[in-house]
C-alpha cells in the first residue's frame, strides 16, 4: 500500500473546512453542545473545573523531566520500572489536564494560549 500524500492532504483539508454535523462523543452536535453548556451553568462542576485549571497551570509552570534513554535502559538492566513510569505518568497527567482544561474553558485566555510548540515537544 503506497502513501498518497496529496490524497491525504485533500481529505484533511476537506475535513477541516467542512462544518461537521456529527460528534465523535455524542449522537448529535446538539447533545454535545448541551453537555458543554450544562458544565458551565451547573455550579456543582465549579470545584472540579477549578482543580483541573490549577493543576494544568502548575504543570505548565514547572519543567517536566525528560524521558531519557537512561531511564529506559535502567529498566532493562535492573528490572525497575518505577523511575521511568514516574516521568512517563507525570507527562501523561500534564497532557490530560491540558486537554481537560481546554474542554472546560469558556474564555479565549485559557492556558492553551500559554502552551508553545517548544513546551509541547517536551511532552
């Protein structure tokens, strides 16, 4: 099977330029929009949203340790995964909190505007 870059580009361009009438998580876009509206109107979500935002901000401000070959090799040599997993799961947590913050943010000044391409490279 050969990779036809031009065909893939056309498909991707079409997907991003065509308004969607469906949702990946809900049966309809209306259900999805109702869910997002509910999150912002229902005060019971406020503590969770605040916690996500605080953790995402903290993770953005603190440098994350790199997943190094040394950590990977240590597992092979000693059988201990804890050192590698600690770094891996901290990065995974950062991505999760960045995404959750973006989904629950109502303003254009969400932390996503603070994330640079350089910071994403290190995730």
